């Protein structure tokens, strides 16, 4: 193994992903597909940080202002959803995974649980950086933050709160880190990732 996979924690994540087969969501027309990335930055020997972003406020965007993971919808020019994840990472935060990191594997695909969001299938990828790199945010991203997995997965980080989606207030299970409240599909993805790595 080379690069980030020589880091003990990242190597363990890579092995855990290789040992399982990610579930695919049922596809029924019409359906849109998207990809997001759980990007790890190795920290201490036993852990890592994950990159979270706050999406900019944009009219007509159902995820406007929400905390999420870098990613977006597949483009006709993308040969695969993995290519979508790599392209979106570069476009949104300026990280070229082909040069500065690697894809470690996939998590289970998800669909929104609320009818207030458009029908879409999201495939989460897990990636790790090989080297430190400065973020370069595009206008779609208002803020980006590296958060330690230890802090994110701490029992005290779990909260029950309410969010407003398209004028409808919903009770949700969430994870809170300072001003970032992670809920919905992003919370489900991170909870699934925690289960895969035994956290």
C-alpha cells in the first residue's frame, strides 16, 4: 500500500470497505443519480478528520444552506458515479483526488426519506488524502470544515432537533458539531460509515 493507506486508521477503513459489498438502491424511472464523498484527512495514528461543507443559500436548491459532503448529480460526460464524485470534489473544494488522494471504497446507496426532497439515489464513496492540501471553495459552498471523527461520533454529538425544508418543519435525528447540524442523508451516510468501521 502507498500514500494514505499506509496510515493505520486509513488502512483499517480500506480493509473494512473491501470486506463488504455495498448495497445498491432499487432503481425505478424516473430516477436521478448523484455521488458524494466521505473524505478523510489522516490525523493522529488512530484517527482522521472528515470534510463537511455548508452549501450556499440558493433559490430553488432543496439542499440550500444544509451541511453535507462534497458531491452532486451525475453529468452526461461522467463515465461513472466514481468519476462524478471525483469531479464534484474538485469543482466544489478544489481537491484533485487523482493527484492528492485515493478512493477507498463505497458505502450503501441511499434515497431521501422525505417527500419534500426530489427523488434521487446517492452513492457515497470514501476517500483519503495522501498529503495536506488547501481548500478552494467555489460559490456553491459557503463554508468547509474538517471535523474529527472522534468528535462527530461522540454520543454527546447526537441530538434531536427540527429543521425546515421548503417551508415544512420536520423533527430529525442529527449530529451537531459547533454550528454544523448534520441531518438527513448526510447523517445517514456518516452513521453507516461509523457502522462499517466499528464506531
